[in-house]
C-alpha cells in the first residue's frame, strides 16, 4: 500500500475492532464490545476526536473477518474532471516547463494569465490530483531531498529500538533475528533467533534484555504484526514503558539498528554457511558469543567508545524482579461472564465467581498453560477459573519451535572457524574456576568456607 494516509486509516480501524473481531466471541459478547466502542470517542489518524457508529463497526468487523487487514484499507477514490480541460492542459504545460512549480503557484499563474476573462479556474487540489494521475508529482532531478537530523537518546535506557532481521536457513527453514538496541550506547540489550516472526520470539528477545539490562523509558518499533500485538502493549504497560511505533512508510529513527543488522550480515552471517548450522540453539549460542566478545567491545566511530563502556558508564541499571517479568509477559483477554457464571476461551469453558455474572472480566494466563486462568475485574483478583471443558491446552498463537532437521548435515570444513574461536573465548571469559592456591588450611576445613571461587 503506497498511500500512508490510507494505511493509517486501516490501522486505526484495526485498532478499534481487533478484540471485537475475535471469532471465539459469542454474538452477545461481541455486541457488548461494539456498543462500548460506539459510546466512546477515539482519536482519528488526523489527530481529531471522533465517534464511530455501531453499524460502521459491524461493517469493519465483517470486512476484516472476510478479507483480513487489506479489507480495512479505504478504497482509492477516483473523481471525474469537472473543470475546463484546456486549463488543465495549460497547467500540465506549465508544470513540465518548470517541474519545481507547485500546483498552488501554477493556479496563480493561470489566474494572472486569464485576468478579466470569464473562465472557471481549477483549484490547486484539482490540479494536484491531475498531476498525480500523470505522474508529475515526482521530485525532479536535482531537487534537494528531505533532510532528517541525526538523533541520539540522551542517556542509557532512554530509548530502545527493536526490529527483525531475516537470516540464514537452519534445517531447511529461514531463521529470523529479533533484536533490541539501546539508542544511546548502541549496546544490543536483547536478541533471539527463531523460526517465526511472531510475538513469542519478540517477547523472548525483549525479556532477555529487560532481565539483564534494565527497563527502558521508551521502545521504538515499526508496525509489523508482532510489534502491534496486544501482548507487547500489555507487557510495556505493566512495566511502565512507553511503546512508540514509527509512522507507516517513514522508517526514520531506526537507522542504528539497521546499521547493526548490516554489521551482522557482513561480520557474523558471512562466516556461516547454510549447511553448517546444526540447530537454532547453536545459532543463538554463536551469536551471543559474537555479540558479547566482539561487537560490544569494538569502538564505535561516532561515540568513540565501545557499546559496553558507554552503557556501563553511568553504573549498572536496576533490573525488574522475576515476579515483575512474569506478570508483564502473561497474556490476557477480556470476556463477559454468562448468567451461569461461565466464560469461554478458544473452545474451553471455565467457571468463575458467581459475583461476576454479567460483568466484563480480564483472563490472565500463560499462553502455554490454558488450564490455569486468573480472573481479574476492576483491578481486583477473583481467583482462578475452574475448567469445565478443556479442549485446548496451549494458546493457538503459542507456537513452539519445531525440532531441528539434522539429517544429511555435512561436517564443518577444516580451517579457521572464526565463530568457534569467538565462542570459546566467550566461554572462557564467563567460566568460574577454583583457585586452589587460595584454599584455606586444614584447621578451617570445617568452617563452611573450605574454598573460595575466584573469577579469572
């Protein structure tokens, strides 16, 4: 889709009807959600507040369930010309004579030329649309392109930038890298190779970064399906992170991570042949070793510091607790409790507290365990739902990585294995060994301090 405005409108519509379009909802549940949406005002793509009627929401839901996201894109309107064709031809000649002339300026030229004559001059918008039909709105050669100033976050963990890279084949299937980069230091705060471009692999990369590098103030991503997921939005909300999406068609601001991906291709992936990878686990191990022992210790041209030096210059940031991380990465869905105190989720039926009958509740769960659902309402916990009919034990979107195919793999060729050397160096740097020279004597052997770990 070339028109950014039409895509913005489609994203706005999708954001409104995303939950109501869930095929597992009953008609009554869907009706309640639609009535709630119709009763509120929403900020439109142009920044104004507007309301959307129930019939319009129902039409968008039907369109989405029939044709997917593309069905939400407004049709390109074609308007017939209703003005003097000769004047439009004159406008075209003036544009071709000097491509730098704008539609507004050309209309002024025509008005000046026809002063005192009874002609209906076309509007600047009409002339502009006519130029677009003829392909005359393209910037002429030699015109200065739009300039974007260089940006850098002021401090560590002010801004993380996330994106996905399509990598080599592992076992006959393409591997993808989810990565997050700290904008200030260029440190790779979190990463994960996987087979699926979905929210689970994204969460694995982000969770690793949060557990080891702290909580950022903002995360900047594009509008790919994993990055606009409800699950990612919930995780950021729980941890107090502001999730920011780039405008469709305008990827400015993600240049640093794109540059990092270029480095990955030229310095890491170049050393890997498609038939030399044993598994995704092996790929993740090699990549971790390369990042920690090479990329993080290489001086950056602009900062004149290594990413690790710049990231740790202000001290080690505070990381979230395991309990906070677990809560952030639980999934949730809203349901309305029936008259029999039951709720449904992906074909499963659960009994909840009878006091919640008729109320909309939040079901919070681990996507790999649909047997245990925590029920919440108005910020309060109402215990765990009791399964009555359990057909599905794992959320349909919780796809685990399939077994790696290793049959027919050729052995690694002889010669210098750069990545193996890097991995060995990484292991040696992080291994803990016992310094026997520092062991205490026999007189304190039973004191509970009979040896001392020394990190070499």
